[in-house]
């Protein structure tokens, strides 16, 4: 079984929802990059997640969102647009927080569970995880996952420990 087949089984993929979504991005010429836990997988040992977090260039978001309801279910939240399919347990979350916009221009093509995708740079993924962990509105379980992702990155790239706030260094005993 290859990485893509493993991922499809994990997300209960009856169809390749991710590829269908990527095809919409490509067809519309939309610039984007992967952030979040699956982006961490591009730099550290993979961990399964049912969430795919991405950033789309702000000027192209409205165009993209207008095309999605023809094929997928779409829900708007305060800091994201979430896309779902009946054919998969995968949740695609388009991050709308403006802080992430510059990540797209620095993204690098990397393999993520069998897909060749633009992924935020290591430092940008790390910064995004720090922002997510620091967000008091996030559920505690999500913040713990963010902390685990931060630790996975620091273990793989020890120089990132220098970028940690002191409170997190103490908590992680770094």
C-alpha cells in the first residue's frame, strides 16, 4: 500500500476528495499552501489527521468559494471556510486569518501522504503552530495537538527551540 492509498483508507475516502479539491484550485489558478498538522508531516514523522489546513491568496478566496458549492459542502466560520464531502471524512479548512497570507509566496513543493503539494516553509509551519497553540478560543484538545506538533518539529529540527516562547520552553522542559 502506498502513502496515498493509506491516506484514503484513513479518511474513509470513497472518492479522492482531496484530489478533486486540488483540481478546482488548479483549474481556477488559485495560489495556496498547506499549513497545520499535515504540513508538519512534510517535515517530521507523519501523524494521521482528518483536517487539511490551507491558506489561499486572499484576493482569490471569493472566486474559489463561489465554485465550491457546486461539488462540495461549504461552511463559513470566523477564521476559516470549511469544505466537506459525503465521500470522505477529510475536512479541508481554508484559514482566513491574514497573518498566514505571506506563507503562500514562500511555500515549497513537498510530499504529503503521497500528494505533491505546496507546503509552507518549516519556519512558517512552526510559526502557525505557535499562533494556533496561543489562541485561547481553540478547544483544549486542539491546543494540545498543536503543542505536540510543535514538539515534533523541535525534535526533528532542534534549532527551532530558539524560537519558542519561554513559557512553552518551560512546559516542554527544553
